[in-house]
C-alpha cells in the first residue's frame, strides 16, 4: 500500500513537472519568436543605413568628378 501511494505521488509529481516544463517551453518559444522579429527589424535597419551610406558615397563621387 505504501509503495502504491509513493508511486501515485511520484506520478502526480511527474505530471505537475511536465505541465511546468510545457509552460516554460511556451514562454521560451514566445521569447524566441520576439527575438527573431527584433533581429529582422535590425537587419532591415542595417540595410536601410547601408543604402543611405552607398547613396551618399555615390553623391560624393559625383561631386568630386
């Protein structure tokens, strides 16, 4: 009987831990998605800045000639 009670308690503990891990996993997925979006935004900003730099360099070359 004691063994059965211990096994039932262990099973409940495992089920609780699984639920906790699933919730944590959802939180991590959400954070990962947020970070992916931020990376994309930064990449776009970098592209825009690089285009601006390239345009300015072209204008400088045109003025120099």
